[in-house]
C-alpha cells in the first residue's frame, strides 16, 4: 500500500538540540497527524492538523500543515532522552465513509545524553 | 487502564495454518480499525468498521484475510492459510466514531510470526 515520504529515516542528536522531520505526499490530505511509537507499543498521537497552513504547538513540539496539503513538518525543541522513539507522520482524507490513515515509514530518533 | 487491548501479544504459527487475532476497543468507541506494520515500516491500513459493518475493507491484501465485529465491540482479524509474508505486527485502533477529527487510539499490537 501507499506510504508517505518521510525524512530523515533516522537521526542521532545531542540532548538539548532541536530536531526537524518532514513528510511529503503525492496526493492531498485534509488532516495531517504526527505519532510517536515506543518499542512494543502502538503509535500515540502527538499533534493533529486540520487546516492547510495551520501551525500547531504542543509543548516542545511544533507541527505545520503545508499550504499545498501535500506536506507537513514536525519540530522538537530542546530534545530530552525520553524523546527517543520512532516518529510517524500520517495523512487522512476523510470522505466516502472512510477515515483510514496513510503513514510514513517513520523517523527513528536517538538522543545522546 | 481502559485503552485498546489486543490478544495474543505474540503469535507464532506455521505456514498454512489459520490464525485469529482479537481486538477489544475502548468502551463506547463505535469505529474500529486494523492496520499491519511490517518491520521498519509504518502501519498500513487493512479495514475499518463503523459499528458492526465493515465500512472500508480496501486495505485487505487478499481473500485470505477477513475481519468481523458481530456485536459492534470486539473485533477478530482472521487469516487463513498463513504465509511467511504475513509476518508483521497487527495493530488495532478505535475512535469515538468515524468522524475525521476523532483520534484513533492504538493498541499495543499482536506480533505474528509465520514460520
């Protein structure tokens, strides 16, 4: 099935550094979502974006819904060790009675204390 | 807690066998989703239930895969004649209803290994 183009695939950063990751799609979505997945767990929602151009923050996390509706980015400021995990973007095109999510392949984040 | 639960957490089976994977959604959630996550990949949509009915089964890879939700709560994903390529983590999610702005809450998944 389709997966979104998410980059980078992995990142190694020092604690306290800022992180940026992005996601692009060949098709438009009307909702963009960012999830974090820890080993052995399901993804947990971090931020949801519902409008093109929207910029939303959740603590140290900031995400934007691209104006073309085909891309989104996630920034994490002042990283801490518990930020370690795999981050996934997901797009949703609600309509025709389905609300399935299309995910990226993930960005694996490692934080060096 | 009152989150989405999935059983078993791990399932090892032999090629050609039949397996059933169970999902207990959050109480009161009418929408239920199944996704499959292969190693190193993001989850891929399989099927979506609204109540008892499968509203979208476009992600099921072939007719060996089938899912039911007879009473609008618990759902079972059934895989016949398993193949090694079916090995993956099967994730279930539920949301309050199928509206686009309702968060999908994921369970921990069932790791299926087909030998």
